[in-house]
C-alpha cells in the first residue's frame, strides 16, 4: 500500500498492486538439469501432488471502532508463480479476539474476474483491544494454521474516548499486581468510574471481580492460577452512564531472555573460521537487544558480539578441536546469562554465501582434514522449483551466480550427498527490483474542497517504464485518523514471511534499499527455517501421495430421497438458494437408490438451501 495523496488533500489513498513478470526466470533461462536420477523431477512430482497457494489480506485500514464495517480484499495467488489463482473457489476470513477465540467468520467466493473481497461487520459490543484477522482456503489447511496469513487490527470502544485506564504491573512471588488509574480524555484529568469489574480470563460470561473504587488508584492482584495462557483479561467500567469493555494483556515481568546461535550452513566445522549468527528474544517471545563475549574452556575471550537488528547479529570465530565454547550475554537491563555454543563436528561441511555487487558466491567451509568427496550435489530451489542442480566440483572452491540468475524471493541452497542426505542448508534472499511494479499517480488538480470529486490517473509500469496489467485494490481513508502500514505489505508477505518458519517482526524493515537492511535480511535468512515442503522426504523420493483437504471447488448438498417420494425415480429434485429472496434454482436427478448430489454450487456466504 502506498500513500499517494497530494499534501493538500485530506485523504490518503492506499493502492495494493500484485504485478507479476511474464516469466518466472529472471534471466530467461530454464533450470539446470540434474546429472542422474534427477532431483528436479522429484521436486516437480511433489509440486504436482501438492500445489500450494498463498494469500495476502488487505484491509481498508488497521484501526476500527466497534460498530463499524471492516472491508478487505484477499489476494489469492499460486505459491510458485505468484500469479492470481482461482483453483480454490472460496476464501475464509476470520476475526479472532485477543483470547484466541473466533468472533466472526465469512466465506467469500470470487467475482467474475476472480477477485475475492468482502466485509466483516464489527459488533457494537466488541471490547476494545488487539484483534487478529486470518485468511485461508480449505486447501491451505494441508500446511497448517501457522501458514495462514495473519493481520493485526485494533478495535476501539467509542466510550474509551471519554475514559482511559492506565495500568502498571509489578511481580510479587508468582503473582502479578496491577495498579489501575483512570484518566479522562482529552484533558488527562484523574477520574473515578461509577463501577469497575475485572474478568481475569477475559470471559464476560463468567462472574467477574467487582473492584473497590476507594482512593485514586485501584489495585488488583492476579494469582498465578488466574493468569490464562493468553495472559489477557477484560476490564469493564461504567462512566457517565456508559459501559466500556477493554482487553488488556499482562506483560511478562521476568527479565529473562534467550539467545540461540546458528553456525552458517547449519554446522560448525573445526579448525576453520566460521560465521555465527544469533538471535535474542525476551520472555514475551519478541526481540531484545544483547551484547556479549564468547569464551573457551579456559576462560579466554574468543569473540565479541552485539545485536544489530531486532536482537540479531553475527560474528566470526575459530573452533579449536577438542574445545567447547560458551557465550555470556547481557541485555539492556543488566541481566547476564550464559549459553553454550553449538558443538562442532569434525566432518562438518557447510555452505557459505556472500553477495557482491554483481554476483552471489557460494562456497564451502570444512575442517582441512575432512575429505570433500566426489559425489556432492549443490541444489538451489525457489518455492519448490529447482533452478540449479549440479555436482560440486572439488577442484573449485566456489560457484558464482549472476545477480539476476534467481527470481525474487527466498532461494534455498542444499548440499546433498550420494545418498540424498542433506549435509548443509543455506537460505538467501534474492531482491530483484525488476520484479516490482512502479506506481505513478497524477491528480487532476493540486487543491480540493471538502467532498469535491477527485480524479486521478494511476499508471503501473515495469522497471523499464513499460505499462503492466494486474489486479488492484484501493482504499480511501482520512489520513488524520489512519497511518500507513509500515510493518508489512503484499511484497513482504508473498516473497518473505510466507516462506519462513516462526513469527517475523516488522518484515518490511528487511526490504529497505540500504546496506543495513541487506545485512539484517541475511541475518534473518540464517536464523529462520524454510517451511512448506518436507525437502528431506522429497529427496528420498517420498513425495506427498494423499492430502486430508481437497481443493474446494464449490458447495455441495447431498442426501437421499425416502418415504413417499422414493417412488419418483424419474423425477427431478430442485434445490432453492435463498438469501433475503430467491437467488437461484438447481436441478438434479436421484440415482436408483434415491441418492442425489448438488455439487459445485457457488452462492455467497449466508445462503440458505
């Protein structure tokens, strides 16, 4: 989405474009052939049995008030080519509250152009808080819910415009003490509500705790057994005759943190200098900045390090045979912890990569005494399609790829032995600016009056200035109320986060056009795992044979004619589709046993048959 409004116009227009190159291959070449019993064919067979889809969910904004309508567009694409996909005929969009409970689900079918869009009405009694939108097709359930795209939104209670609870927390043994102070808006004056009820597990259907309103501050202690897995509670207040409900999350007050270390290529080789990446997270599972040192068994300092981006960083170190190493890390609060580094392997062979200006160099690191062997194969695939698979030349120390050899996205390098065992893996992100559309917006004038018609000309071009075609979704909102999304967009979702395991904080921060972002992006590639296809099984020839969830081609209504009507073997059975009024009639005939099926029905969500 992009802010394309003129500074003198009171509106911000967001444009979400999905522009696709006519060919997957950035340099116009076909993938390399595999020498024997092609690995490429195994990947191709896996994709033919298990094609995959990706979704990006676009909303008109990120903040709503209860009682409003949330409008969205779901961009459904083929996971390989990133082109519009319409194999699945329905998209499900769900609104989930901070407790993880389903609030609303809508089922959307495509329009005549194959576009999925719709809306979710937000109930007027929805408590204020951080909600999540998730979208998926029936077929995408084969990968699992963790693969579904999620989008965070904030729903505000209009009553909160008058009174705002401010809460501070402190730990007391295993309990958490909360001190609540109420302020009126907009003057930030201390006020006392008429009534305050706290629901420890966030469930309003259960009996809440009526809080004492004596004094300026209200106190409540959460016993350990009261704190739910979501660490979320609900506070209901009555002020000026109006009821307000709001979710709050109890923060993790522990100052603990964890640091994980990742040798490049997955394994640490002895008697050679290796690159070690690390990632630090706090008790809430979010990044935290750390610094520290690496020590050997004798207490000698071997390396210094400091996180550079969202708790991640890297350093170089040398593994001496027979020695073990540990790191002592400290965060910004002064807490220090010790962590053991991964133990080296005497026969480890690891992939190393390095981007230069015009090429990507892939090399190997290993102990000088480790034989390389003559049957190693270097494989590179992008979203499941093999781009390169060739025997590793033991007389050459590296393989260079031109910068434009790989299309945009995550390239997964594998070093495979003769038994098709993976010896090393390395992820690399190929950022091809040529794959991104250039958007130009022209307004018909510089200034507008309130509610005056605005004409604009939107041109979508490739990097060479040639016009392109695609699907577009545009939202117009008041820019004084809504800020542009600087956390994620369609590019970061489809090219980055959808192919990585785990939660990625601020994915857009990795796709900025500067050296620090490029460095952070490579750290992300070293500390996150590739997901989707089970590559070790594919290499063994164990491709996916059966899937629990089929492509959803439409609704299906089936049954059996019994009783008086069972004698009408030659008669038609009619199915009436109703939504406010009659919107369709379907006809079919039963078989000789009276069974019938209406399939491939495509009627909107909320249709009654």
